C-alpha cells in the first residue's frame, strides 16, 4: 500500500502514509496531534470530527474508527501530512518539520485525482502559498485538483463548516471511476 520511493523515509514517520496509485482523493493534514501520535492513527482524538464527517458526507459507507485508517484505499481514499516527523498543535511545530517537497513527490508519484488539505495551515505549508480560501482551488498541484477544507480538530470548532466537506464529497462522486494502476 505504501510503495514510496526510496528517498521518502516512511520509517521516520510518526503515522505511516496511506498512499497508492489510483486513489481518487488524498487527505493531507498538517501533522499528527499528540493523541494521534500516541495511537499511531490519523485523527485519533475522540473530539476530532474527521471520521464522523467522512461518513456523514458519504465518502465512506459506514462509521469508521481511527485505527481503521489503513483500509481507506478500499474507498479510493488516502492519507498523509505535510509534517510527518513531528506531532502537536500547529503553533508548536518547528518550521523545519514541514516537508512540502516530500508532499510534491508523493502527489507526483501516486497521482491522486484530488488532494484535500484538512486545514488552511496544511494547505499553506504544502502549497507554499499564504492566501487561500476554503473550497476548490483554481490551480492544480502536480496534476491533482486541490481542495482546502476547514479543520475537524476540536481546536478549530469555531471555524468548522461542513458545507466545504459536502462540496468535496459531491465533487468526488462526479469523478469518473477508474481502476487503480
């Protein structure tokens, strides 16, 4: 599932990538929270809405637990972060922890149809752009369409709007089906 090029050191990652060719959608977060790092699973804080929202907007057919993250490719979905070697809230992440070049290489290698950043900070770091709006972006990233989504983190509850997630899900449903390469 994680056939990364040799120069991407998966063994150094706090939570492993879930990437393979042929995915419709790859979610890219900022970095694992301390809870996710301890659980070795994406969006593991029970207060994080990520897994509930995936089901609510119809991107997965049933409720899922964070520990099931590795089965997401069955639904055409993948996961990664812009900061793979550090964990914590955005304000404590060291600038050297962000690796946009690695993200670029992953998207170039696995060629998802869409990459969706699960926060503005993740998008800013991954795309190396400061001014971004939520929703579908006008430019592609290594051939993938780009969505910027409001964070599902409990720390961002006041900014959360499910409408952007619903728009993403509708966009994904409209993509043609393709067999993984």
